[in-house]
């Protein structure tokens, strides 16, 4: 079995706990307006590698991963498009070295397609882009019903999740949308962390290299104050959902940080 690989990073520090081997898979069904890896969309591009070839890239750095409490994170593109390959890779990482496994996903996947993968996944970094259905389509070219269903499945399976949300001025910073995101997060029992990621322009050059017009050319980077406001609104939604669930004796969202 071969996977199509975009690239990898042997010393990742922002994609899960500890120091991590970060594998970028090729291919994505979304076309986010702010994507910083548009070169990862094409499912036929990238380099074909089998599991053993990837493991050989990981092995020299195992000491760093183990000593830091790190492991392997597979991202993209969208890694669930190649779920059988990633499942085989995670299985071997666990069997040989006991590595912690993390899946960085946008959730655009039918859960049944990723069943074997989720069985060997220790953590999911779930990128929830926009809870408003029509705004999600405008932002990503796809509806968000699969993402929400995937999130609920992770909750049912009790797989730990870190929620990621990119704050894009004019696109994902509406107060009602942020509270709605918080309410959805607060309805889940498996969320350990919220990462609010400010929009940046570091991938614009890739759009230019591909001969594509960058659709957010005039979109500003959010200020620290705007990021703080957004977090407060999301937390309001989380607390609201937690309050209503606690009335039924179920959920307390205070563990989300």
C-alpha cells in the first residue's frame, strides 16, 4: 500500500503534544479561501511512499519524540482521504515504538470510512472552520454536515479532541457564529483544548506559484484584541451549552483550555 505524500517535518512543535513527526498527506476535498497549502489539493500530486519508507524517515528521531512526550501527527491536505494508508502507518508506529498518534483533520469524512484509522488514533486535532452552513460553503466550497457528524462520532468513541478554529476577519469572526461554535463544542464531552488560530498570509506565495488569484488579498490579519474577543465569545457559547447539559447532570466544559 502506498500513500501520496505532500511533505513531512521531523521536528514539529505545534501539531499536538511534545515534539512530533508531522506527515502532510496529498489531496483535499475542500478549497478554503485562506488555505496556506493549496498545492496539497490535487490528489494525484505528491510523492508515492509506502509505510516502510515513512517509518524509515521517523526512526532516526524516535528519542526526541519519546523524551518529549510527542509522537506522530498526520495532516494534509486531508489525511482521511487516505484513511487505510494512515491506519496502517499508525498501527506500525504503535506496534514497533509505542508512539502517540494524532490525526489533524477537517472532518470531511464519513466516519465509517475512517473506522480502522480511528481505532489507532490517540488524539484528533479537529479543524472546525465555520458552523453557519451557508457561510461554510462560501468559505470552503463544501457543506459542513459531514464535519459535525464526524465530531459527534469522535465524541461517541471518546477519542480526545483539540478543536482548532481559524479566525478570519469578515469570514469567521461574527459574534453569533462564534457563540454557535462554542455551543457546539460545549455539547461534546471529549474536547480537551481549544486552539484559536489567527489568520495569516504566509501561504499567499503558493497561490501565486500556482497561478491562482488569492481570494483574500485584502483581508487583514486579526489583532490581539480581536482574537481575545473571539475567544470570549466562544467561551460564552461553551458555558451556555455546559450549563444546559449540567441541568441534566452530564457535562462540564470547564476542562477545555
